[in-house]
């Protein structure tokens, strides 16, 4: 590993630590306190942890969303773009709305 890569990793670690430290100071509700102890290192692991914690109901749909999001940044075919749009319209918006309501309920 190059020195610049090590320095960048240290900076990321410092930022993550500051965020964690800030979270411990500002956490008031049980949901916020629970969130301080959750570790996830990638979008995929965050989705899996959110499912384990009960913040989302269907981790597979969220993983599909993640995959479509990653695919959409490299789309060159109109057909694929249209398929992803339809999933957003028919599945993802409803799933996200449920997740938001679930989080709001946990905050009460």
C-alpha cells in the first residue's frame, strides 16, 4: 500500500470516528442510540444490518435497488434504463415509503 493510500485511509477513519463521536453526543432516542453501535462498511452491509435491526422489511428489494443503481450509472441501452425505471416506479418507491414510515414509527 502506498503512503498516499494509507494517509487517505487514516483520513477516512478519522472522519468516521468524528461521526461516531458526534453520534454519541447527539443521540437522544433509542433508535439513534442503536444506530451509533451499528457498523457497516459498504452499502450492501448497511442494507443487511438495517434488515437485521428491523429498519427495513425486505432486504432483497433494497439489494436489487442497489444493484440497479450501480447498473444505471453504466447504462447505454434504452431498454435497460426503461426496465430500471419501471422497477423504481412499481416497486422501489413503495418499498422506500414503507421504510420511511417504519423509521418514523420507531422514532416516536
